[in-house]
C-alpha cells in the first residue's frame, strides 16, 4: 500500500489536471463553434448609393448580411461588428436570440463617410472585417475581400444566382430638387420667363416653364458631353456613372444621364412629375404636366454656341421636344419591364413614394436582426 502524496509533491498532479481541464474546454468550445457566413451583395461589390438613397433607419438594407446558425441553439446574446475603410465608424448590432433559436440573420446599418466616398474615383479593393462575439466570450473573426464603389457608380441591374433584380430606382437618388445648382437654374429661368411662377397650371404653361429651364442651362453654357457613361454591362452587375446636378452645372458639361438628372431635379422642384427613360446606351428625360400628358426631351441637343441666343435656344428646345417624342415612340413598347436592363422607365414621383430619397450629405446609423 502506497502512502498518499502530500505537500509539494501534489503540484505536478494539479498542474496536469489544469492542463487536461483546459484541453477539455478547448475541445468543447471547438465543438460549439458558430456556423456563420458573411454575404456582401451583389457578388462582393459594395455600392453605398444603394443605402444612401434610402431614408436613415435602424434596419440594414442587405449590403452586408451575416447568417448565424447553431444546431443546438444560438448563444443567449450575440454582438456583430463590421469594419472596412469608408465607414465613419464601425457598424455594430447586438441581439438576444430567443431560447431554441437556431438561425438568425444580422443586417448592420453601415455608417458611410459620404465626404470620403465623394473623393473615390474608381472601385477600390479592400478587406471587410467581421467580428462575432457570443455572451460566453467566444470571439470569431472573418475577413472578406470586397470592392468599394464610388458614389457616382450607380448599379441599376443585377443578375446573380439565377435572380434578376431591377435597381433602376437608384437613379432617383441622384435627382435632387434641393441641390444648390437648381437654385441657380431657376434664378436664370425666372429672368427669362417673367411669368415663371404665376403662369396657370396647364399644358402650355408647363411647356413654357420647362423651356425656360432648358434656356437657363444653355445660357449658363451647359453642353452635352458625348461618351458612354456605362461602367459595367454585366454579366452580374450593370452600372453607370451619374454625377450630381452641381457637378454638371459647375463644369458646364453633362452626359445624357447627367443632363437628365439635372433637368429632372429642376422639374421636381417646380412640381412637375419627372421621368427618366433608359434605352440601350442612352438616357433622356421627360415630365408629366398638370393635365397628365407626358413630354420628353432629347438631352443630346443641349448646348451649342449658337443656342445661347434666345431665339436659337427656343428653336433648340422645340427640336429637343420633337426628338424626345420620337425617342419615346421607338422605346415605349419595350418599357414593359420585360426588356431590362436595356429599357427602363423611371418615374421619380413613384420612386419617392417608395421611399427613395436624394443622396444625403450625412448617412444614418444602426442595425437590426431578423431570426426564426
């Protein structure tokens, strides 16, 4: 019979016991490791305009989604943190899944630094860092490679995983009736049409007011800038460059979509229903007057040296209306939703009713979750 070990001889035994207990804990934690996935939509591309053209809210919009699963139930509390260049601060969301919950989807609201995004000129590859912390102290990290797009990069159609998503409403985010450039346009228009604010609400008066806006642009020297604004034409994302009204006004040049956005901003400001029409490789602008009738303008006719005189500008406006009507007649039968992304009709008023806003100068914050 051997005597029991006492005193200092117990130390090795206790040390070994602590090691074994630690190994058991590690094994247990490994078995309980969370099953989670970070999705950046679409296809690992981050387009901040898709979020910034919607009102600030607590719920995220799906640009970044984190799906967490646990076969035997999720921890009592989860905290998610998202970090990537271009955010003013890390995005975070904390949730308390109910007992027995085995899956939860987290949609953090990203707090974009709008000023920094406006300095971005082309897509930038960067790392998105996602950190998930459970109430028991478990911390897991995933790094996802993404491409961050500039604010003027407007994705208007996505084809991914067999799904087709029309995002044409995003153009309404660039239409800004309160852009300072609109104040300048209308100030000139009022000098050209003394009855600009007092004209009756009828079709003839609507056309005269729009004509004054057209003449104001030409008097300022805004010209159509030839060139294809497309940035991507599939196979996953279709996008094109769209500049805010102030940029077109300041630089006195506008592509077809830039001119359409600038004119639509002024039309919305004076209470007319602005329309933007997309056809292959081109965009033009229209409006619905007080009588419900629609008119369209061919933006490629905007601005020539000769058109700066009043008579020439009036003639150019009439030509733009005629060319716009011709464009519309050729495109109308294909604006049925079945010919996207090549053909699309965007009603700015409807987009506003759906909650699409002009891109703000400051983003919202927050996040929320949905579980089952």
